[in-house]
């Protein structure tokens, strides 16, 4: 199958200007145009996009590429029925998200989030004598050991942390001392000072961390979510934070995004809120372009696609 008309949907501007991706693909084979209207969409065989819109189904596209790794907002069954291929961008966020998670852990351990808040109030304050600690020798459990999980584990290991993890099919993974199966979730998280979520949002991972899992965590544990908001029962997390049965949380993703103004999470001293920005990177569009080029080549050669979801 040869794609001759490729669209770059304007929704990619959530992450980078559509024109930079269009320009990075101009010599990739097909005619590449930025798509905003249904008429422009109708003139495409394939589309690179951030959002999913119902009009994509009516356009009868041969292929949709999501610039995100998580494609839980796409209707897999309807796309399959229509014969539209769907690919994602898993594999390109390891370094950016890995560094963000290392940053969250360092902020909590070194109290940098508190120092920054103090600065905004021109407040000179040494931390309470027993608040600061170092990551060296602390434990981290990474739930989901794909691109993100392995990149987080590697950085945590380099910081001297003891890393464990959960994988659907347990096998030895570099930088991870013990790999548990999903059924051992409670045991795996119970000992950890930090727990980082790096799984896709699926039927099995929706609400994976609820009241009973939060109860298993240590009182001095920090929960980190760079996966999807739905992986945690957010109201149970708010309860746990308010009752201090958890030391804190770093959250990049939420049940509702943007995080609503009235969410108590905004105002909590022990919560770091970032705006689904853990993977932000000026090189993002180039990495998407590499994936798109490779799949254009594979489609042309009738080979199976990389990162195919549907
Ligand atoms: P990936 O496909 O490389 O890895 C996902 C891993 O999770 C796989 O190894 C898979 O086997 C594992 N997994 C699935 N279900 C599991 C379960 N029930 N228990 C344990 N492991 C399970 O994807 P990735 O690039 O690592 O991204 C993971 C998810 O993180 C994405 O689906 C996306 O939702 C999210 N994400 C968020 C950001 C961000 O900006 N915050 C960026 C990239 C990805």
C-alpha cells in the first residue's frame, strides 16, 4: 500500500507546531499538508494526529499515527472494522520521562519543591532537621517496565536506588533487582519508598492503584504517575494525602485534564503537579518523523508496521 497524501492534524500543536513536522516529512514520499477542516481531511489517505475525532472514521483513512504513546482515546474496534491501521509513538519518551521522574524523586528527597515555594514568598528557611534525605539506598518500585519504566529504572539505579518492578511476563530487566508479576502488586509496593506508574491505560490497569493499594504503601512513600490519570483512583489518592497515610505524590496525568481549578491537588504542599508535560522535548517532532517515515517505508514494502496497535 502506498500513501500518497499524508495529513498532519492541527491538534499536534499541543506538542509542537504542525509546520515543523510537515517540513520534516516533505521528502518522505507523499504530499504532506496540515489538516484542519473535514474537506482537508477528505483529501488524505493517512493522518498524523494528537487528538482523536469522529470525523477520522468517516474519512476512511488507511492509516492513523498518534504522536502519543497512550492511545486509549481511540476506538480500536471501530477502526479495525473500518480497516484503518493505528500506530502509536511508544519508544520515543524514555529519556525525557526518565529524567522527569528522576527530577520528581530528587525534588522530594532534597526538598527542592518546598525551597522553590519559599522563594516565591521571599522566605529564607532551613528545612526541618529530619525532612531531607538522599536517594542513595532508597527503594523504587516501577509498575510497567516498557520504554518509560526501563528508562526510570536506569536513572534510579544510577542514583544508587534499589529498584524493583512489575511486568506482565516477569523476566530479568537491566537495573531492576526483582521483577514481580502483576498478581504480586501489593507485595511489590509495600516495601517501596517511591512507586512509579508507567503502564498504559487498559481494562486491567484502570483503577490499578485504589484504596486498598494505597493502604499497602508505606506512610513515608511517594507515588509518581506519568502513565494516565485513570490508573489511580484519584479521590482515594486525595483521601490518602489528606490523611497523611502517604508522604506525597508527583502527578503528570489526571482523570480530567487540564486538572480542574477546584481540585485539592493544586494546593497540597506535598504534591507536585505537572501539566502532562513529562515527555516535553524540543526534539519531539523529529522522533515522530522518524517513526512516520519508517512506517511509510513499511507500507510501501507491504511489511508489518512498527508500533501497530490496530
Ligand atoms: P510501552 O508500550 O513501551 O510500555 C508499556 C509497558 O507496560 C509494556 O512493557 C507492557 O507490557 C506493560 N504493561 C501493560 N499492562 C501491564 C500491567 N497490567 N502490569 C504491568 N505491566 C503492564 O509504553 P511506554 O512508552 O513505556 O508508555 C507507557 C504509558 O505511559 C503509555 O501508554 C502512556 O499512556 C503513558 N505515557 C505518558 C507520557 C507522559 O507524557 N506523561 C509519555 C509517554 C507515555
